[in-house]
């Protein structure tokens, strides 16, 4: 299959979204920095959005996929705002944003 | 994309049919027309705006201003460009070279990309995308990360403070700006800039009471306020006085561009001026009727004008409206003092956001109650008998 | 669609994936945030090519103008200015994460394409018509019609997030 046609097919879109999802999971697992973990979560949410839009275009030809993608974008914005507020709060408490340090409940 | 997504490019494609350029596809012409718009309009505007600003500043302070290079000092901007190119290419040694290089480019790309959707004339739009207004809002958001990253990469505390202020300011004022564009969208029912402008004209075929849907700024009492909020919000978005806290030279040396010299500083300055132009052009198109001449429909004039002349007049009208707004922006610079940071945020969140929300609600009620008629139409209806002409 | 336009889409996809790779592996958190911005832009172009014009602009406004700025802000407020270099990668999960990543991509892709094959697709003429039509009005109708419940839920969520973020980040008193 021609590479240009592959890019414009549902397989191409799904490949991009799979890679984005996996890289997001990778970032969440390997980062110690709380903001780095947030970056990974944003990648995962974007991968989900691409999936919905791709199925909406190449499969159903209806608006539902795009609506869900729109809601994903809005929820991601709210999630980023709250997560960063928590991170700033945590930084004020501990002077670090290392996620491994968030163990107040342990002892 | 819409059927008229690339009017200018479509014209170019039609013209070249039958010549040796015929096999060139439409999308190449779309890119060419976008580049032509940017090079023929955005870049010279950036240069000439510096000249005009210095002349206006000089006039207001009773000085002469630039008068050495060329007649009346008109080629001062070319001399400035040559000077900038010959400056030392300085990168702060402790700074971040990569971010330092890409940050000014982000600013220029963000502001120049907005040009593509501006309707210069009825058929002169590089790309009249169907999400026009939203597209302009979207691409100009690239400016904020550009400024923030440049300020960080300078490794300078004044720069960083300026950049943080700028980002906070742009993100906050985006809300009243977007909310002040909403009334226009409610009235016209379209995001396409060309369509919005077209609806603000005078149609001689309709009876007088039915067609005085004049400029959106006088459509109803709320759009008057929305126009001013959009103008003030635009000033803040483009970091102009009285909102130029990001480069407040009395506190922060030169703010986010302290460490930038030579062509990188030139790119920042160009991006700022082009951004001012895009803001004013958007204001003119959305609220002041764009290329529409008041009370005249040039297509149906009492003598038939050649279509090229009509197009030229349209471009002229649009540029005059835009440049008048640009002049007001420059005028304000020498009139108003700078706000404090807390005053700036207070004005946005306690003043402009509630007022803008009120405008949206008011316009929605107006459009619903008067079936989309403007103030002038409602008044004419009352005047010509009974008011129940529908 | 001509080959030139498809090439733009291919480049956007490469930009998306390449930037996401930098986001995942670059030890400098600031660079990760910057490349996340480029990844968002690439995704916006992909949305545009999938006939989602309104969604593409929303993606740019919300992610580039909002989320990226917030993240950059948080990074700059929580790192000491001259201690930017964050040795971040090197957690104990790194080997399992690499294995997982290498195994997960083909699995996910295979599963999703199989799913795409199994689900009954719309007729092709309807699909090409859908891809070319403007979406703003349809999104507006859907938000106030068939999708009004999630729309209202989102508004409450956003209000809650706004109040919660302000309350969490309030100054010490």
C-alpha cells in the first residue's frame, strides 16, 4: 500500500493513535516528575480523540465521534487545570514535584 | 473545507487554464496566495507601522521624528532592517539555544497565519475558511507560548517576569475577547468572516425598513459595549499600552525581549505589529462592516464601474477602517499610563468578563425578541407605523 | 484528494509521532512540554483532514492556548531558575515500560483495525459527503439536541474544576 494513501486511511490514523497512546503510557510509567506524568496523560487523551475522529470519518460518517472528541478536549482542559493546581499545592508543601515523594499517607 | 475555501487560489487556477501553468494544482496556488498575502501585506505593514508609530510619537511630543532616510524618512524601516541584520547574533551563554531560536518564529507564524482568513475585499480572501473567526483566534494563540519560551530561554529574571506576565495576560484576556466575538456570531449565524461582512451591507433591492442591517457595532445596544470590550481586550492580547506590562521598561528593562537582539528582536517586533493589524482588521470586519462602504452598493451604482475598480475600492475601504483603528492604538500609547498587574487582572476578571457575558445574553435576547432586526430596523418599523410590520 | 495534500497529512502524522516520542523520552521536562505543543498541532492538522474543522480549531485554542501555557507556567513556577536540567528518566519501571511499549503498539493497532473491519461502515458516497461538509452548525445542533445531557454535565464539571483549581492554588494565609 502506498505510504501517502496509508496516511489518509483509517489504518494510518489508528497507527498514529496507538503510538501516541503507548508513548503516553511510557511517559506515565517512567517519569518521576508529576508534570511529566501529566504530559503523558495528555498524550493518552489525544490518542483517544484521534481514534474517535478517525472512526467518525472513515466509518460512521456521523457526528457522534466528533462530539465525544470535543468532550475529551474539554475534560482534558479541566483535568490539566486541577492537576496543575494540585501540583503547585504539593510543591508549596514539599518544595519538590517528584511524584515518589507524595507518600504522606504511608507513615 | 467550504466550497469557497480558497477564492483567490481558485481565481489563479482559472486564469492559468490553457497556459503552461495549467497542471499546477489548486493547493499550490492556495499556498502561493497565502504567501503573497503575507509578503505583500504583513511584512511591509510591520515595517511601515514602525515608521508611523515613530512619526505619531514625535508629533505628540512636538518632535520631528525620523526624517533622514528617503523622502520624509519613509525608508527608515529599511534602514532599521539592515541595521538589525548587521547586529551581533547574540545568544545568552547560560540560556537555552534551541528555545531561543524557535520562540520568535512561533510569534511570527502565529500572527501572520491570521492574515490568511482576513477578507480584504469581496472576492479577495486568501482562504475564506468556514470557521474563519475561530481560526484567527486559534492561530493567534501561538503567540503566548512564543513569548513565554523566549523569556525562559533568555535566562534572565526580567525576561522571565515579563514572559510570565504576558502569558497570564494573554490567557486571561482571551476570554473577554472570545465572548465579545460571540454577539456577532449570534447576529450573523456564521463563523465565516466573508459572510459576516457581507451581511453588514446595504441591499438596494429590499425596501428600506427591511434592509438597514447596518454595521454590527450599531446592531443593538449590547454590541456597542462588545465592540469596546473587543478593542480593549485586543490591546491586552497584543501587549500594547496601557497593558504593556510584559515589557514595562520602567520595571523590567525591556521585559521578555531584553536579551533579544538583531533579527530575532526584529521578528518579535514584527510579530507584535502584525498582531495589532490582525486584531484591528478583525474588529473592522466583524463590527465596522469590513470592505462595505456605508449606504452604497458599488455593484449597483448609477454608473457601471469596472469590477477591478470595485475590488480596489473595497480593499481601500477595508484598509482605511483598519488603519484608523491602528492609529487609535498608537494614539493610546502616548495618552494612557500603564496599569499595575493586579489592576490588569482585576479589570479582566471583575470588569470585562461579566460585562462580556452580559452582552452575549443581551444580544441573544435581542435577536430572539426582534427576530434578528437591528436597532435601526426596529426604529424604522416604529416610525413607519405600528411597529408590527412583520 | 491530490498527492500534495496527502503529503501534508503524512508530514503532520510524522510530526505528531516524532514530537510525542520526544515528549516521552526527553529528560528535560521543559523540552517535553514544548514538543507536546508540536504534537498537539500535528493532531489538529489530522483532525482537519478527517473533516473535523471546528474540532481542529478547538484543539489549537484549548491545548496550545490553554493547557500548554498552564504546563509551562507550572514548570517555571516549580523549578528553580538555574536548576532546569531534570534528570527524570531512569525510574525502576524503565525496562518493563520499554517492553510494554514495543509489545503494545502492534497489539493495539491490530485490535483497532480488526474492530474497524468488523463494524459495518457507512456507504462511501455518504462518507465523502461527510468529510467535505462544514461541521460548526451540526456541532451546535448536537450540543443543544441529542448531546444536551453531556453538554450540561461538562458545564458543571468545568465550573467545578474552575472553583476547585482556585481553591487548591489559593495563597497560604
